[in-house]
C-alpha cells in the first residue's frame, strides 16, 4: 500500500520544492504523511464541489494546482468557505497537496508544454533562478583525524552538491605553527616552530548552516586553535526559473498562433493585442496570471507574450512597445497541464479521478 509520504516524495521529484515562488504555498498542506493512499483526485482548484466529489469517490488525497489555504490562516472553522472545505476533508481523513508554481516551471511542466503546443523550441526561463548562497570551508587536519572531522562537518550540513552528499576534497601538505607561552599544542611543543603533515580539507555548505558547521569543526578538530577559511561563493545558475522563452520553427503570424492555441486547448477565441498579421519568431509563455513578467520577456527579445490573463494597461503597454500579447484565459492556460498529471505513473497506479 502506498503512503502519503511516498506520493509527496514522487511529486517532489517531478516538481522540486526549489521551483516554488517565494509567495506560494505548495506541498502537503493538510494530511498525515503516514496515512495510506489508494486513490487520488486531481483538480485545478479545490472548491466545495470538488471536496464533495472527493468524499463521494472515497479518495484519500487531493492533488490541486491552486493551493488551499493559499495565505496563512488564524483558524480553521466552518464560518468561512475555505475553513468549511478544509474541515469537511479533515474529518474524512483526506489530505490536500498543491503543486502550483512548482508544476508551472518544472521540466515538462505547464509552461514548457505550452511551447510544445505551438512547436516552439524551449530556450530557457524568462527569469533564471540561482542556487542558494553557499560558503566553502577550508581547514587543515592531521591525517589520522580526517575521517572524524569530515563526518562531523557532513552531519552539520556541509558537503551537499545537488543530488550528492558527503562531498569533499583533500590534498596533503605541510603546516607550520609556533605556540606562545599560553598555548597548549596537541602536536609538538610551545616556544618553537613545528612542522606537521596535514590534509587540506574543503567542503561547501549553505550559508544558513555555516555557524553549525564551524561549531562542528571546532568540536571535532584535535587542535586547540584549528585554522580554517570561509570563502563566500557566487550563486550558480540552476538552469531553471520562471516562465519560458521559445523559438518558433518559422515566423508565424499572431492570428496563426492564436488559432493553434484555440485548436489545442479548445478555446473558442483567443484574445490578443497587436497586429494580427505581424510575423513573430521568438515568444514567451507564462501560464495563469503572468503579465508581471512581460517586460523581462520583451527585454530578452520576445516578440509575443503568451499568458492566461492580463490587465488592460498591460495590453496597452505591449502595443506601445510594438509587441503582441495573447490571452488564453487563466483556466485554459493551466487546466490541460493538470489533466496531464493523471497520466503520470504515481496517479495511474493509485487510480486518479
């Protein structure tokens, strides 16, 4: 039998937590990680009707795109619509999990899928994300103490690089020191210069863990005053980010692009601003309500911005810049991507509705 924790772990793989926007609320929002799951319900938005369907279908977990709750709440009771939905599900033991912006920007997620619908090559994100701040710690350890110190640093959170842990580098060299009268050296004598064969040990660690890592170094190191350096590292490009820039296989008119989306997504009519006969080659996509990234997309050379919804002034701004904007509708720009989750292995194996 599958547990909630296993479903969460699987979704964390296809849509990593690091992809979530800072303002978003994703992951297991309500539920017991140890509970068993044999049926899930996948939806775009968790409404009263969806909650009723989940209960009638006897599911143990709801996977929703839009999170509920979205913002922090002070209480959960039936006096509010949100509280009534969550309380009804809680009393039936039904968990709630949200993907939202993580699935928007995941590999093979909604934004990349929108590019595929019009046959555009994915050139990368509109706004690239960077790795979290890291520090490289460099210290010098006698060979016989290398394993003890290394393990202490790893235990404190150092040595993680991507999908790998306990990462380090060592090289042998000679260290010197001269202890004064107040010194109490573990090796050699005070009052004279000593030479010691040591291992130079390097590890990286998150800036947020540096205090714990330095403490672990001092507690595990044999020396009275262990020497160490802390080097701030520049953030690395991760290859991921928000939105997507795409290159069409051939110049295409705005009217033709609109027609492709109408056919692929079942939209009666795609709204747009700009010259419908104008040919474009480079486009940008952000599902849902993504007009806040329109300026960055145009700065990267996009000639047409594609999103779900935008304000009237966003349309005017696009026209003033001699660019175009297509509006697919918030619902239509995301719904197809949520339906696709039903075909993933975990949902198919559990039986999703």
